[in-house]
C-alpha cells in the first residue's frame, strides 16, 4: 500500500521526506503554513509513508455516518466545540494513555492568514511534557515532512516566533494566506 501512496503522490509531483526524529514516540506536531484543505490529504499520506499514526482533534459535527468511521480510522478524535472542554487535560490524558502519539495541530486555526496563532498546542506540549515538532508542506517545491524538534521553554512568544520564522520559508497552496507575523 505504501508503494501505491508513494506512486500517487509522485504522480502529482510530490516528494515526502520520510525522516522521522529518532527516539521520539510522543510529540505535538505543528503543521504550517495551512492554506488549503489539500494540506490535510497530503499530510495524512505523508504520515502514512512515515509509518506514524497521526492523530488530530476535529469538530464532532463531522462524525456522522459514514464520514465518522473514516475520520476515526484516520486518527480523528471528535471534540464538541459548542461545550467548554478542557482540551489541554483531554490531550494530556491521550498522551498518558498511548505509548506513541503524534497529535497534529494547525496553529493558525484557519486556512486564512492569521498572525495570532492559537496557544492550545503549546500549552498541551508544555503540560504533557512533550516536544513540538514543526512540519511543513511546501507547494512551491511540492515537498513535505518534519522540519525540526523544538524543546519547550516558558516563553510562548519567543518559541512561536522561532517556529514561525522557520516555517515561513515554505509556501502554502495559496501563498497570500501564508504565515504572517
């Protein structure tokens, strides 16, 4: 099946760097720039090629038959956004309960340009005591993969600025919606 996925991506000109950080079973993955729904498809296929079961939080409203089965099979975790949930506590419980977990976030929180990244991914990584891995999809070169492992400090602004600078070198499907400061 991996050969088929690699062939499919190659058919459209995509090359995925399947290098995975060594000795790292748990992490918060920050994927940017996020400018298109295609980012999800390419990202999911990249994780499949890397043999990493990626998980992602997604609104509960999308878990209707048969899409719900598909999303759960792909690693989707339903979240009720209409109720106040403690997603940090919920996510930390997921990290505790799983031997391997890569929880993927798009911190812009939208497919549009947004200078104000959501803090949830950072607080989750900090509370669960797991590193952040930056990941990218670059439409200008049709490449994607992991970029760097980031240890967590206590300075959200500084850490996020570093991640934004690093990922701003990559181009989204819609460059005008890319990373802004």
